[in-house]
């Protein structure tokens, strides 16, 4: 019996670094600890349906409890841009990002200091990137009673906190062995 659950873009506080969300939160933590000066990104306007892996694991468990095999989509049904993710992540360390310029000349500056914290780098543009990804989990809600619980703000906050702890621990390890 086949059961399929498709999860929209899944993120967790300890996710892999190659993904843009983790790249952002790790950079925010590193910038806050003065270990990095800037964050370089590609398409700031890409829209994604980011959800918490912990919510999706619960949904997968519910899928496996069903008597009949079926296909489900697990998603938040909310789209947020990379730009919004960046703004919320920096807000968690007390910095407000204001944007200047456009396209590859766009920069994100700290509103209070004018320091450039984010720059667009054309090397990070993906030629086959889909600009808008949004999942529809209405079937999972109706048949499983599943709904994501973690808000976008809480997801970003959890990820920034986890990376702050990781960066501080890494810095401490380096200092002990220096």
C-alpha cells in the first residue's frame, strides 16, 4: 500500500546550510557576533511556502495512520519572499533592513547605522528557478485534520536562535583552541 506525502519547503532550526533560509540565519548570527560583515544572496523576490519540519513530521505520521493509501500535500499555504525572510531574521537581532537600489545593485542597509548588511550577487541567481512556490494542503486538513502550527515568524525566530547558539558555541571552541 502506497502512501505519499509531499511536503512543501521544509525548514528546521538545524537544517542544512546550502538552503537559503539557513544561509540567511547563519549569516545573521555571524554578523551579530562580528564574524561576518555581509550576506550575499540571489533573487530576493523569490516566493516560497516555508514550513517547520516538526509540523511536517506530524503530518507524515498522520498519513501513515490512514487505513487507505492516498497522496497528500503538507504545506502552510503562505508564501513569503526571501527579502521578507531576511528582514525578519535581522529584526530578531534588533536590526531593521531598508533596501536601496534594484536588481543586482540592490543592497540591504541597517536603518540605524547605514551599514550594508545584504548584497545581491548574480552568482546566486538560478537560471531554472521557479519564482513562486505555494502548496495547497486542503486535502490534508480535511482528511487528516492536519494544519501547520508554527507561524512564519516563529520559524524564523527558532532558526535565528539555533544559529546564534551554534555560532557562539563555534566561536567558544575556536577561542579555547587558539
